C-alpha cells in the first residue's frame, strides 16, 4: 500500500499540474563521485580514474529511488586540463519514471601562484526521461472498499519519452590545505516533460568548502600506513525551493577513513550520514548509511550507498603536477 501511495503522488504531480518538477538525485559520498558534485574536479586526480556509484534511497518503500553512475576522468598536459565522461541513471517509483544522462566535460587548470591553483570547467549533457504509464495509479481508480480496481479516465500522453541537451559549469580553487568550489548545473534550463513543453529543468547551485589537516604524517612525499588527517567540510545545494546544507568531517587513519555528516534544510533536518572506507594506491571502496531524521523515518528504511574507485598509473612521460589534496569519499 505504501508503494501505491507513492505512485499515486507521482501521478498527481504528473497529471494534476500538467508537468513534473524535477530535482536532481543526490549522493552522500560527495567526493567519491567528484565530477557529479562539480565538473571542475575532472582531471583533479591527475592520473586516470574510474568511479562507480550506487545508491538505494528508502529501500523499505521498494524500488522508490535507485540511482547509479559511472565516470572516467584524467588530466592531459597537452590540453592544460582534464577530460571527464560520466553516465548516470535514476529509477523512481519502481521504474515509473526513469532518467538517463551522458556527460562530457573539460576542466582548464590555471596555476595562479606557486601555492594556489584553480580549475574551470564546462560540461555538456544529453538527458532522457521516460515514463511507464502502466505503473501510474489515479484517484478515480480507487474503490472505497476494494482499493485500486477501476480503469482510469486519464488520457495517456502522446509521447512517453523526453530528451534534452544541457550545459553545466563550475570551478574549484585549492591550496595545500584548503579547497573550495562552485557549480551551476542545468544553466540552459532545457525543456522537459511529457504532457506539455512548458516544464524547464531547474538550475542546481552547489557551493562547497573544506580543509585537509595533517595530524600525523611520516613522509611529505607519499602517504604511509598510519598517517592521520582530518577534513572538515560544508556543502550547500539549492534547486528550485529545495535548500540543503551538508556539514561534516572525515577522519583518515590511512588506509581507513570514517566520516559523519548532517544534511538539513533551513527549517528541517533530513538525515545523519555515517561513512566508512578503505583505500590503497589503486583502489578505493566506500560505504555510507543515511539515517532518516525527518517524518519519513519510520517508513523509509533509510538509505545505502556504495562507491568504488579504480586508480590507474599515469603515462610514463607524464609531467608531475601537484594534484588536489581533498577527501576521496
């Protein structure tokens, strides 16, 4: 019945208003999916990097929000910056609404001074959204006694797939111990929707700031077992009327990492996020668990997220460049 209620809400949003007001899916392991957070992170690892992410939000409401992504990025000396490609998928309402996107991005690296560097990025995306009309339920299908037993009188849209091109941008600045950035996704606000073409994808604004503080380090040139560091962070995101603040920190005892985050709006608390991870020179694996603190806490089943990063060696003749010193989960 819970699943029916959520699908009914999707139906009301779709038909009642004649449009769907979309909001981007979020990942709790922000820096384990860096180019999703900000395209300027493309190439920030310098050497080739492959990133895989999976998120199951509110699993007690079966299949409500399943999100996954895959990306590749690398720095190229000849381009004076990094190239990144990413693929994204999101399934909402047991597959009632499915979203897929492919992106290509370039980030230009600028050495402002010996201790301060920046990256400026531009991202192009093609997004496709599809609707499974057979999974929608409407108010006129409900019998007061027997539930959903009637056929709906609602008229199916002429097309159940909608595609659009999109542009995003962002920048990051960083020193040895401090980093910050800003990203604007969907700045062209492309039209999307199934019933009308009046719905436009809302801009998502992201601002992030953090620090990386060594508490104990054996060598200045490379990370060693037992090195200890802490990284406090704050991330602000806004899309339409949704405002989120994410505040937390990572504690690193190489090769292990733990993290604690609080996600909330200006008026409500959303979730408390616990994260743990392990990393080596070629592999990073992270897991996070969101504890829902809102009114959905008794129904949602919270959220699970897994990330895997594969780190490859740089080409032999690759010029050594100081890379970004920031969290990896």
